[in-house]
C-alpha cells in the first residue's frame, strides 16, 4: 500500500467519541458482559411494520470521516458495489465528529418524530447510544432480513451488552483501548509496560499520555483501582477520579490527548500512553515500528461503532438492506482493508489475504483476532449488571459503563472532566 493512501486514512479516532466537547500480548481475549437493559419508550415496531416497507432506491448514510474504504479519487468501492447489486443509490455523508454533538444535532427531529435526514447512522456504544435506545429513537431490526449477519457476524459483536439480541444495532467496526509504548518506557521500567498501574510509575514521570476522552479516561481510572467499569457505581467514580488526580498531581502525566497522542509517541515526547488499537497499527505501517500496542493485565476497553436506523428514517428498508450487505465477507474485507479496526466478519480475513493481497492486514490480531479467541463457552447468567456471556481464553476485554439516564451521564462527565481541567 502506498504511503499517501495510508496518510489519508489516518485520523479516524481524532474525533473524540465522548469527551470534553503491531504486536499484541498473549492476553488478547475478553469476557464480554451482558447487563440489564433499559426499557425504551418504544419497545418495537408494529409486527407488520417491516412488511409494509419497500425499497425506495435511496440511502442517506451518516458516518465518521475516514471510516470506509476509498480510492485516490475519493470513490468508495464498497458503496459502488452496493448500488450495482441493489440499485440503491447512496448519499454518503461524514457529519459525525463526536457522538454527543451529533446526537444534539439530530435530537430535535427525533423528539418530534421527524426524519433526521439520515436513514443510517454510526454511533459508539456509550451514553449516546443508551439515550437513543431508552428514548425509543431507534428502529427495531427485522433479523429475518439480515441473513449475512446471522451467518457471518463475529461472536464479539453478537448480542452485546449495550444491545442484547442486536435488537437495534449491528456492528460497523470495533476497537480496543489499551496501552502503547516506546522502547524508552521499557528501559525506564526495566521491562515492557504490562499493567495500567505502570501509568502511575514514577520512573515514567512526565512521559505518560492519558486521554481527554472522558469515557476512556474514567474507565482506566476504574481499572486502576480494581473496579470493572461496566459494574461500577458513582462512589467508585469518585475514587477513580481521585486516583487519576494523584497521577496528575505527581507530575507523571505529560498531557491529556486526543489522537495527537500518536504524534507525541512518535516524537518521543511521551513514552507510554492510553491508545486505540488501529492507530498503532497504522503508525507501524507509516514508519514507526518501534511503537507497540499491548493489552494491560487488567484488560483493555472494548468498544464498537454500530450501524442503526434512527426513528423517522425515510428509507428504512434501504438501510436494513445495507446493514446486511456489509456482512458479506467480501464487502467486509474491502472495508477492513482500509479502516484497520476489528472487523465484525472473521470470514473476511482470507479474502483480505488472498483476493486483496494484503497479508499484513489479514494477519493483524488488531483487525482479525485469532480464531481460538472467538471459541467461547457460555457462563451461567448471574444477577443483573453482573458478568455473563462468552468467556474467551486469557484476560478480559472490558465494556464501558451503561448509563441509566442522562443524569448519570452528566455525573460521569463532571467527575472526570475535573481531572482534565485540573480541579
């Protein structure tokens, strides 16, 4: 792949998901949890609602920048293939810079039951998705029209904790928040960083990067005090914030970064940082093989950006048709070979390697986790908010806390924004 193409794709996670407005260790494996679910004000579409829908030949699709396959001429091969196969023309937009601001943009239309102007949107699991579900602002899916999803979806994205049964969403791409480090960090510690606790090491004073993204920042604070973010309570948030302030006040943190942490690592300004998995894979390919991505012993954060149909969409069946289309392994391969995050379709791996001729991407566990990690077993279902679901060998991948309401979201924001602001 040419450098120019790589540089154009670089930057997807620069737009914070929720913030103040390659090598992988052998521990790459999660326990994905299922927690209790809010009852939305609209729990499902009428039984005959989908039967009355017709393909209109138009799809208005809102996504994040740099988050789909493209060519030097800014064409999107997978979208062109979709149109050629289905006759549905796609109006592709890239208005999403942050989940929170995008939700506020479309909220008035959703509240009024009007079309937001989009038939399909991409939102990260987190407070905004909780708000969309709890307010009944998403259209329940007809899984009889999603045969590719049924046949090819990875266990990592089936029935996730934030949407049990994939009632409203199917995954677009997933990623991990873990640690990235330079050789200097290993020399300072006398070993490679392996734990979130290493982010508090005096040996790395002034050389640690933390995220300004409050969801990831607070989640790492919780892991640092031995709390699972998905099971946490507000008093634990205060304890985690206190631990993060200790780190800041001791002069260990150099700064709170958006995606510029990558450049800070490349320049050696910081030696270790919270990191998004795809960014480090990209940095390796762009000439920085010295950077390493590792899942900490406490477990990384697992996040998923999902496709969903907002309430009032004018072309819902066109959107549902596209949802199924992207689970065709060849289509998933086209997308994975460009965006370099965890593909929701494991069967795309061989296509990336053989038909697309890109073994580097195909062999990256940051895009296609090893098959043995996807062969889980079911745990007994415990009480609500406790862990359940597939257990995969090794350490956990952690889910974010699922906010009950917007009051909780604001409490989290206030608690952890004070760390970044110096309060």
